C-alpha cells in the first residue's frame, strides 16, 4: 500500500470513528407540556415544585407574580407556571391561563374552614374557566403531615369537582415532609 493509500485509510477510519462517536444523532426529544399551578398562598406550590426539581424546599419565599420551572420526568418535561396565591394576585390568575395544557391545584388540607372555603371557591372558578375546563386537572391535597389534615375523601366531597363533565380530574394527597403519602382517587 502506498503512503497515500495508508493516509486515506486512516482518514477513513477517522471519519468512521467520528461518525460512531458524534453522529449517532440527538437523543429522541422528550415532549414538553405547559401546566399552570394555582392554589392559595401557603398551600405549598413552590415547595412542591422545588422538591420535584430536586431543589431544597426549605427557605422558600412567597411567590409574587409568577414563576416557571421545568420539571423533568423520564418521558416528558413539564413546564409548570406557578401563579402566586396571595389575595392581591389571585384576581390576575386567569390572565395567565392561556396556552396551558393541564392544571395543578394545590390545597392546604390542614387549613382553617374559612381558608378552605376560599380555596374551594377558587377551585370551583378554575374548574369552570373556559380555558381550563377541558384540561387534565390535578388537585393536590398538601400538608398531609399535619395532624389536622383532612383526608382526600373529605376534601373531595367539598371540592366541587362535579362541576367538570368529561375532563379528567385526579385528586392526590402529598406532603413536603413525606413522599407518596396517602391515596390517589381518580374520577
Ligand atoms: N408542614 C408542611 N409545611 C408545608 C408543606 N408544603 C409547604 N409547606 C410550608 O408552607 C409554607 C408555604 O409554602 P410555599 O411553597 O411557599 O407556598 P405557596 O403555595 O408557593 O405560596 P405562594 O407562593 O405565596 O402562593 C412554607 O413555609 C413551606 O415550608 C407541607 O406539605 N407540610
Ligand atoms: Mg409560591
């Protein structure tokens, strides 16, 4: 083999190695979905999203306006837009619903009856909102580590989910303290 042939052979090997290492093509893209996360202030939206993003849920501060987190799962990425739940922010929630493909509503299961009533009214409005009423809806009964926490059944009987016809609603309980708490109820 002439020198030229050897050079060509090495270049070809080089090309094959390059192709094997670098040209496998990008890994298949995970689908991304845009979700909106709502609930009264203190219900635990930021804590939940921090935990799902493997960030420390300690030292969270109340969300003024909104914040977006990309939550990675094995088969999909959920781009979750949390809307702050303080009294003066809630009236603007509906301005941020457009484009959502699913809803997470976080409840403080151990809140006072008055706060639960306020949460129930907000939940009812969200369930009936034209931009949300056909979307998959997760109601997350948070603060389950507290002794005063209500069960999913108790909350469900009072949460007006009967307002939704034909759209999937899932109620699940959770706590930032313990994982996989309680049961899951699908409608
Ligand atoms: N015990 C207990 N505390 C929780 C739980 N989830 C959140 N908290 C605490 O509740 C407080 C409020 O939590 P956040 O995650 O900031 O609540 P938020 O819904 O994002 O509130 P806004 O951003 O104001 O709408 C924090 O001190 C959290 O540590 C829970 O499941 N159990
Ligand atoms: Mg928050």
